[in-house]
């Protein structure tokens, strides 16, 4: 199982080659999005523009203290 975790916009760009390479491989992979930027529409647009597959899980970790973000996840 290969899990790719992306969170904020700066992580989307370096994750793109990895996501692209894994799209054509075996089914043991998943994309987890931590939930930043906080506007889900922006995330979907970035995923579409960069050609990243749809996320498998969305953690919705919003802006809060580290403790609360970890508890939410």
C-alpha cells in the first residue's frame, strides 16, 4: 500500500510526479488530502490543473491548534 498525503498548495506541485507515476500502477495506492487550503473548490481546481487523481480520503483538518488538528485526524 502506498499512501500519498498532501496538505497545502505548496505540497501539490512536488506531489504531482509521484501521483502521475502511481496512476498507472497496481491498485494498492491512496491519496489523502489533509484539507488545506480551506476552500475545497480551490483544492479541486489544483488537482484538476495538475492532473492529480481524485483524493480517496479528505481529513478536513482546519486551522486550529496542533492538538485539535491531530485529534480531528
